[in-house]
C-alpha cells in the first residue's frame, strides 16, 4: 500500500505549540503509536505513512486542537485517550466527552470523563438512583463516583456523602485489631480518603467528616440504617456477600443515590462464599431505575503502563489455563 502524505496547518500558533507538546513530544508520541512520520514546521505538521494511520492522526490532532480552543489543557495522556476513542469510532466528538466537567478540584483541576464508557457512567449516575460500575482497576469507577458525590454535596442536591467498603481482609471482625475504631478501619478505607483529599483541601475534608457530612465506614456499619438525602458509594463490592449486598441496597432512602463499584476478577472472599456483586449483576439488570456500566481494560486511564501490565497478566493466566 502506498504511503499517504497530508499537511495540517493550525491558525493559532500558540495553541499549535501546546498541541505539539514540549519539543514536539506529543507529535512524536502519536507518530510512535501509529507508526507514521510526523514533522512540525511552525504551526504546520506534515504526516506521512499508512493512509489509515495518517487519517487517524489527522483526526486526533484536529479534535485535540478543537479542545484547546475551548480552553481545555491537553496533556500527553490525552493523546492516548483520544487515539483509543477515535480508533474505535471516527465519528465521536471528543468535546462531548472531555468537556463534560464533573467537578473542579481545590487545585483547580477539572475532573471529566476520558472515554465513552466513563461518559456513559457519568450519565448513568445523573439519571439513575442506583448505578453499578463493574470493571478492572484504573478505569475511574470509584474516582468518578467520588467526584459526582462531592459535586452533588457542593450543589446541595444531597446533604451528606457516605463512603463504604467491606473490610474483607479482616473478615469484618475488627475487634481483635489494635487501636480505636478509626485506627482499626483506616487501612481498609484509605483509598477512599486518598480520593477525597485529591478533590478537596485536607482541612475541608476534616471539617466535613467531623460534622458528619462525610462519613467513611466499613460496610458492616451500614446495617439497620436508612440513608436519606445521601450520596452513598460502596467500593470493592466484589468482596460483599449476598447478604451484605442486599443489606446495602435496601438501606437507600429518599432523595439518595448509590454507586456500587467493583472488579469481579478480583474477588477475595473465602472459598464457597458467593460475591454479592456477581449476583447483583445477574439478577438486577432488568430492574428499572438501576444502571449497569461495564468497563474493560480498554478503559484504563491510569499510567499507560497499567494497561500493559493488565495485558501481561492476562497472557500469563491464559498460558496457565492452556497447560
């Protein structure tokens, strides 16, 4: 197949520089991913290589330039996200995804979806009272749910945020652990604290927790409660039992939202115990008012190496299964 050559000129020189990246790093990265040649001169780029790859590179650059014109700061990782999305569907408008800001952090960083599944997840949380986000680590399930919760609290649509996860490593028998209650449960809830502190100033989080506006607690502590006007997140839900999942879902009260996240490939329950998340996925998908979003390794938005690591372990598992 004969190589194709295309030239792109961007009218705004400063935005073009941002698009190309420091020392044209974004262009070099895109060229490496698509196995084509990209050369920049001033505010013009010359693309050469496989026709399909050249057309895809042009689409990526044009759409990212459009985002820059909307004051969206393009980071190197956005090259990967944009390419992954547009490779699957050339007709996707990246503005509808990347500009759907969920929350602005205390450090003025915008939290927004980075792929179509994340966009669908955000829309599901907006439209349903109960949403399940199921998929591998690094897909933003918990982080985006947390951002939606903080946004809802800030806007006054809920009065409190409740974050919970099963303390499966301790068998939810926390009494034998040293220290007071906070010291007993902190190790199991630390990832939720980390996400909170990434979005809000430490002092603000501490104040809201002290006043009971934000509560972080093991799942066992939800029993017997009715949660009204709250945004409730159940994390690591693959490690809930059938009884725990039923208990949690029946806690939801008026004007509340619940988001349940988990990875059904990482179940740590004792042998013979069924995962409440797996069962909920089987029996609740047809229930009106409950949304299910399934993420895959293609939706991983952490460091690009995370997806490579997931692939490597999948290959190892496959090779073991073939033996």
